């Protein structure tokens, strides 16, 4: 019989778990997993909140092992959410714990206050040379941490640990070897010079998975899940160096533009990330369809960018560090809708978290602003005096959120909120009767 210790996990971690339900043990204890199948436990704090541990899954293992070693704790650490962006503050706290740095105040950075979660960790981490500020007086604790930053900092922590333990962990490379280990990345010339050695060592030690089609994506912000997996491989598993450098591939100096009809691993990455950020693309398949384009429209609208549906250099630059949209207004917990007439996007919100961001077209001569309530929920085509509309949800007698064949990038409807037909059933499934629909012009724009 498999023994599972009592564990604790937050509801927020479950909500963003991307299909994985995991827990971290609060205080020690051995964890034994069955070789096949999964094990379910309940928490002492909330018996109705079940915890499923999936054998063989790196994220499940990372949460459990890092909790056991006191590096990352699902029950006590704030912002513990698989799909959310990992921040510089999180990385600093985890590294300080991983190498056993003594707590100390953070005095050099004006943006790290005494009430900050990482106040006693960030200063010692920087003093130890594991990370550095973003300027002489700022650390930018809430900024997403990129793949190259995380790799470099984790390797620096491994070197720190190696030097103090007198154990050779294989975390050093000669300058001539760095280029050899980076040779399999098409975008190796886009790695920041200060990060190249750390990235090379991280890849050699298997902290990164082999990149699809040679795309490392060094500037891409990491999710909390990805960061925990990298920390797990660095500090909870034996370090094993790859035996041979990768085959050399041609280098690029920029990422290719992507538009409708494009295919490949970059499109797949784009789709997966857009879905994670609530810009729904449908099932990721590596094909840039009209659905992917609609999600890119929503991203560009939310980011206040030119609305082209094309992922060019400007969009890539925004994409690397983009985080999930946030509500414009903070409301009561529960479900509600925000229709931003200025940006021409609609956000579906649950417990003040955006769960879906949709490209819409509102009234050409205006959509009534104010707080309304959903009156109907329906699927399929419905007749109106102006023609059929798809799966409407009325929030006023003559105004509905509905699918339509034409959803321009500008206000074009007779007052309704038009959505692409393919996504409207998903929208209706997310709505509930009598749900608040807040329609407004965004004064920030």
C-alpha cells in the first residue's frame, strides 16, 4: 500500500495547475509513490480538497521534492501557481533556500521593502553573486524571470554550492566549450552575453529539455511550473552531464514573422503560451489558423499594439515578458464579464482572475455602458430582426454577447458584443445566469 503524507495545497495552485493537481509536504516525511497509477490524499486543513500525485510527472515530483527540502512550499509561499509567471523575487527566495544562505536585509534596492516576501533573501543572493539588480538601485522583484536569467542564476548557485562543499559538480566550462554546447540552438546569438555560459552549463546538465527545432527562446518568461522543474533537476536530482555536444545548426539574428498559414514548433509554442495567458487558440497543433490569429488579435489589443494578427519582431518583444491579463476593476468574488470598449476585448473573470480574453467587435454607434446582467444562455443560431446570431447571451433586451461571421478589429455591430463563432460556445459555457456584465470605456487608454 502506498503511503502518502498529509499535504497542503492552495486552491489557487489548483486553479492554475494546467491539469496537474499536486501538493507539497509542509514538514518533511518520506514520499513513496506507486510504480503505476496515481495516489490521492486529502488535506488536514480541508478534507474536501483532494490531492492527486502523478508518478513520472516532473512537476508533481518537483513540488513534492522541493517542499521536502524546504526550497519551494506550496502551503506557505505566496504566488504558488503552476501557470503563472515566475518572478525574479521567487527565483531569489528559492535560490537562497537551496544553497542555505543566511537571512539578511535587502538595503541596496529601493523597490524591495521590508514587508516584501523576499526582503531577507534578495540581498544575500545578490551579495553571493547569484543574481544582480536590474539597475544600481532596483531589483524589479515582480518582473518575470526569463529562461536565460533562471539558467544563469541556478548555475551560479550550483557553483556557489560546489565551492563551499569542495565537491566538483561539473558546473564550469572553458570559454571555447560554451559555443560548442550552444551550437544546437538556432537562436544562440540572441542569448545575452552575460548569460551564455550559464545557459550552456544548464543545457549540458539537462536542466533544459532539448529544444524543439533548435529554439531555446532565451528571453521567454518562465512559468512557475517550468522554474520549479528546473530547480528540481538542479537541486533534488543527481547532476549528470550530457556525453556529447549537440549537432551544430545555423544561427539566426531574429525570430521569423508568423501569420496565418505558418506551421511548426514556434507556432505551437505561440499557441501554448497564448492559451496559458487566457488568449484561447483552441487545441495547440502547430498550425497558424484563423483561431490562432483571433487570439493574436486579442493579445495585440490588450497590449495596446497595432492590430495585425501577425507575430512580428514587435510582438515577439512583447511576448517574451507578457503576463496574464488582469481585470480593470476589482469586484466581488465569483463570475463576471468585462467588456472593454476602448481595447475591443472581453474578459471573462472568476474570483478576480481572468480566465478568457476574447477579441470582440462592439457597437458601431456605441454599446450601452454600465453594469448589466446575463438574461439568457443559448447554443446555436438564433433569429433576430437583423439576421441570425450564434449562441447569444443577452445582457439587455436588444444587446447580446454572440458569435458572428464578421468580427472586425473596430466597433461594427448594432450594439451587441460580437465574438468569433468558433469561440462563442466556449464563452457561453463559461457564463452563468445573472452574471455581471460590466461595459466601459477604458480611461487608461
